[in-house]
């Protein structure tokens, strides 16, 4: 079970990081505070994926669930952090 949780968390963090990195804003307005939140999410998810990949830590069930939910929301909003915040708020 622990290996399955580890793989799920790793894939969730990595896919979230990549989805956020690949976001194209098109004609949307640039908002500095949203860009900062997006950057923080990219750094946090990327760092978490690397820590798990290098074996520095093992995620719990709760952390894996949060990673899966965040990944689902990031993909659902196509990497648009402003929409992600609106959906959560």
C-alpha cells in the first residue's frame, strides 16, 4: 500500500507541476498576484515530486489525497490558477 501511495503522490505532483508550467494565458489579463501563486504552486509541487522521487520522504494517505485533488483541479482548469482559485473559493 505504501508504494502505491508513493507512486500516486509522485504522479499527481509531477502532473500538476507540468500542467501549471504548460499553461498559456492567451488573451487573459496578467495579474501579478495570480502569477505569484502559480509560481509558488509550481515550486511546491515540483519540489514535492523530486523529494518523493529521490526517496527523501514518503507521503501519507492524507497528503496523497490532497495531491490527487490538486492535480484534478489543475487539469480541470487547464492550468489556469485564477480559475482554480475561483473554484475553490
